[in-house]
């Protein structure tokens, strides 16, 4: 099934949404088994702080761990996640709904402008926005400029989110998607907030994009993994 929104195609289906909901409930159950350590560099977990919306930045392959930790660590915050307008995005939107997040459909290749406007409205309504700036197709660990533009327009700070896994399953996808193994340790790091000036020329904009990308890359502990190696085992114990 294809939905039309502001003249742009959004792909979805009952089957995809049902599968996404099932995965969401499995993630909620799965997450209970994890030992979670929080490193809070910006005071996010203190509900008295940061009542204003934040822009969450995490790499695409860290989505599963973040969703597993949501209800235990920061379930009190209202938020929305940016997902693509594809069927994969529809599945992720259904997963997000189960863990208490709204979704905004769009990417740089489809509904980019419409998604930006919807995210701006969501921030105006007090919602955090979660963006995976190397998704939905990569390249892995390269930050697209959309997040910087969103921070400019909304004047909301960017918070880098880093996840480390004691033991995990790595899928043979473009991003080496990571799923923590049951009863393993997940360390989630909420980094210091980065403000983005409202007015910047092209050079300053690119410098800020590189600054955020470098911050996020410093928080990744697997930069040396190959981009895509079908001969490598899927299971990668760290």
C-alpha cells in the first residue's frame, strides 16, 4: 500500500506494520535482560534538566540498542524518530510506536523537505527528535547535513548518543547493524550538547557538520570494521 502525504509517496502495508509491532514487543522483552550502564555527560537522565527538546544523533546501526534502553532509561521523554518513507521505514515506525515514540517519515531521497517541516513542528510541540544521520543507506559513519539544518531552524542542541556492547550480533548489512546478545552489558553514553548557530555561511556550515561527525565517530568503537564483508562471520563477540 502507498500513502500520499503532501504530494509525496510513503510506503507502508498492514503486513509490514504488524511485523514491526511484533519486533517492537520482542525488543521490549529482550531489553529487560540487558545490563545497562549509563554515562550521562549532559544531565539528560535528571528529569528536572533539559525540559526543552533535544536533537538525538546516533548511528543507524545503534538503533536496536537505543530502543531496548528507552523505557528503562529515558522513557519519560516524549520524542519522535525520523524513518525513511520506504517499507523498512514503515517497519521501524511500528517498532518506535511500541516503545512510545512517534515517527516522521522521510529521508534525503524522498520527502526530505516535508520531513524537515514535520520535525520542526514536532520540536515546537515539545518532542525530542531522533536522527540517524548516516541512514537509511549510508555510507556508514558519514553524517549527512540534514541534522545540522534541523538544529539551525529549531535552535535545539544536538546530543550525540553512543552505544557500546560487551557481546553482540552484527548483521551483514551496509551498516553492520548491531543487536546486543541477551544478558550482555550495554553502555549508553549521552554526550555533551552541541549548539548550532542560526546563521552560518557554507564554510561554517560544513565545519559544523564535520565537528558533529567527528564527535560521533569518536564515540564509535568499531571504525575498523570492513564496510561489507560477506565472508566474515555474522557473530562478532567483542
